């Protein structure tokens, strides 16, 4: 990952440095729309560029990335790319890892449902939002109650139905 010899950096260390480079400006400048948008897209890019790095999602979560994503999603409710990015990270299959526990289920559910409401015709938001909800329920059974309390089941089914009709 790094240069040769004794200074070679482990994959986990490299992941941590990359995630920190993205999250530090997001956390330092919470109201800066451009940095928040860039940060969300950069986190998704890290997951796409390093798909074999199983520590990437864990590093994002451990570094406060979920909180940063949720903040950006709340700040930029009308930005489809930001909403899709947030849903994409929460919908990532690595979330299933038992070591990943700090997902802030209720806030994540509210953010994903808001994104799905804001962009009901977006295949990206609908698909990634549905995956995110599946992950959140998988991680904590009590999240089912949160989804039901917020009337989310109908929105999830509608999103999945819309996805199915767009494929045909």
C-alpha cells in the first residue's frame, strides 16, 4: 500500500488515513455544503475503489462516518447524490460484519426514509435505501419497530415495487 521496506503501511492503516482525510473536513465544516457533498461521494468512492478492503466500512463507522453521513443527508435533503451516497454506505454488504455496531439505527432509518420520500422515482435511492433498511433490521431487531412506528414498511414496499417495474 505504501512505499517499500520498513515504512510499508498496512491496508487497515491506509484505510484509516483515507477515511480520516475525508471525514475531518466533513466534521470540521458541518455547514459547508460543498464539503459535505464531496465527503459523501468520496466515502462511496472509497468503497468502490477498494471493494476487497473488508476493513473500509468498519473504518468509516469507527471514525464517525455514519454520523457525518447522516448530518450531510439532513443538511442536503434535496441533493439526490448525497441521499444515494448515504443510503449506499448504509446499504453496503460489509455492514453485516458483527464488529460493526455503531449505526445509530433510529437516525439512520429516519434519514433513509426521508431520502426515499424525497426521491420516490430515483432507482438509486430506492434500491440503496431498501438495502440500507434490510441492513438496519438485520443489525438490530428493534429497528423493525422503528420502521413500523414511522410507517416505513409501505414506503419500502413501494420503493421495491417501483424498482421491479423499472426493470421490466
